[in-house]
C-alpha cells in the first residue's frame, strides 16, 4: 500500500489519464506536442521554442494570443461577479453583448441566444427551427437538411446534419429525418480555383430534388457552412448561397448559416452572410466571439423567428432550452473586449486586405510534391495532398508533426488536407514563413 501522503501524488504515468479529443492518443503520448505559453502570433513549447500559429489555435484566436484588453476584462469580471444564473435572472453584460452582436449581424437578425460552444450553437439553432414551425402551427416540418462534408460540431443533431463519415459512422442512428445536399466540391471542375469557384452554383438546385422527394411541408431547415472549414476550406461556388436562399424562401424552409468559423472576420467581414450578401434566418457562432479566451457560442435569430415564439401567456417560458453557462459573465466580458479589439484594430477589414497575400502565397505551392489542389478564401486556405496508398490521413498527420517539430509551425489537418488560417493580425512575413514552412515539410516527406 502507498503511504498516506503519497496516495494522491500524480503517478509517473499520469499522462495516461488524459483522453485527448480528435487525436490519436497512443501516438500522441510517444511524441507529445505541448505548448505552455502564447503571445500574438506565437505559441511557445516547454523548452521556450517559438511556434508560429498558422491555425488561430483552432480557428478561434482571430486577434492573436493573450491580448491585454481581453485578459484584463476577464480578470475584472472574475473579481466582480464570477457567475450569474442564466435562467430567470440575468446580468447587464449579456444584454450589452447581445446588442453588439445584433449590430454586427446582417439587418433583420437581431435576437441572440447564448451557449458555450459551436456544437451547442448548432443543436440550439436546429431546435429553434423545429420549435419555430410548431409555434406557427406547422408542426409537420420536422426534417433537417445538411450537406455532405459539412461539419457542425459533435452533438447528435450536428453529426446527423453534418457530412463527415468518420464523425457519423460510429454513433448509431443519430437523429431521424435528416437528408443531405451534395458537397459543392468537385476537384475535376474546380482544382486550383482562387477564391469562390465559378463552377457549382447549380448544386443548390439539389434542394429542389429533396423538396420533391420529401415535400416542403415536412422540411424545417437547411443548415450549411457558408465556407466549409473543417473538411478543408471549401469556398462556396459563386451564386450558390443566393440560390439556396431563394429556394428556401420559395418553400418556407429556414436557412441556417453555421458561421462558427466564418464569423468574426475570417472572410473579411463580420459574418460570411455579409460577404455574400445573403441573409439567413439563423446564424450560429462561437470561437472568435471571445477570441478563444473563454468558451462561448450562440445563435442570432431573425426578428420573425423570435417573434413567432413571443405568443401565449407572458408567465410561460417560450423556449424550453438553455445551458447553465449560457451568457456566462466571464465569456461576456471577454467577448465585449474582443469585439472592441476587432473594431479598434480594423481586423475584419485587415483580413480582407490580406486575402490576396495569402492566396498568392499558397497557390505558389502548385507543383510541389503530392499537391492535388489548393483552395483559399479570406484568411483561410487549404492544400490537398495525395494520400499514401492504403493509409489515408497518414501523410497529413506526418505533415502536422514535421511542421510542428521541424518548422516551428502549427497547422490544421483534415485527413490529408492541410489548412492554414492564421490570426487576422498576421503580416506578409508571417504568411510567407507559414507557407514556406509547409513547403519544407512537404518536401521533407517526399
Ligand atoms: C462550422 C462549425 N460548426 C460547429 C463547430 C463545433 O464547434 P465546437 O468545437 O466549439 O463545439 C465547428 C468547429 O470547428 C465548426 O467549424
């Protein structure tokens, strides 16, 4: 038996206790990629080695790391009021933040429901869509339409409307009544397009086929990422989102834009809805809203959707949904400081003006070993690499390691696709270093 004072000391193999998400755990433990500090565009490993963050953490630190105003806002809020109950009570910052977000969103989207993550924002938006139709006496609208290759987090509804096979196939029958639009990506038609490809708007018409199959009276909502991020940066074909909007309008179907990645400047505008001039009925957001500093997400709803719930006796809850940490004071404080930073530093506009720099840099990788396609939009880009025969994902994973250990570079991978999405503060030099590091890592695997 262990002496009493030893019983609670960490064991030598304490690293085993942590089960890492979306990570090959056994391999990770052999060669851990650890970071202990972050500042601006950089992470630092335990030995003090500086690693360029070409992924904005996980698409969230749009203003760069450990920004003073955000840190100080969180510190002040933690000292003043740590928590306020989210149900039946509220605190002032949550109103202020909702108003700020409504001000950033396209006209007409002006009610904000807070959650704690992108996954929760998706579950919430889908529940709002179902309950909206029911509130209007249209309870037969129960079907949800997603899209192949879509990523909408890891809740059951999110993986059901999502279209990433590995995220779905292990988890049973998911949610019933879901169908999918085809992916907008076709390499044969779009390879090496810069920005939004010219080919593919007609794929929105597939929604008409689904309407013909199920009947519009059974369909509640369509959910898409304006730019499919996690699957490997697939910009929408020119005109596609407009077409989707008009088909939804024609059939009374709600359109949801999942802007968890595209929100807060990634595409050079507060939301992708603005870049494309298409206003959905609901927008989901998370990540960049707090610059990644405190978990937060939410749904921005149109007035029409919100008003549909505001009927019945006033003492009765209109939407039976919410989380203990919805609108958490620390998250609100972080978000308000983050929005100030984005505004004061003009970061959304900056992302727009750097788009061409990133585009030219990544497209220069055409012709490098194994490169099958390169895509870009806003401050996001992806490079598809040829998989190693019989071992899909292995080349991508090797690239991730080589980039981190040999090139001092943090990138994202999706299978054998490399994604680059630097904080919006990135300069030309840092973009060149990031893309140069990717090139060296690719060459080293050849
Ligand atoms: C479009 C989209 N929706 C939802 C999510 C899920 O967000 P979270 O990991 O915060 O649950 C993500 C995460 O990358 C995302 O890209």
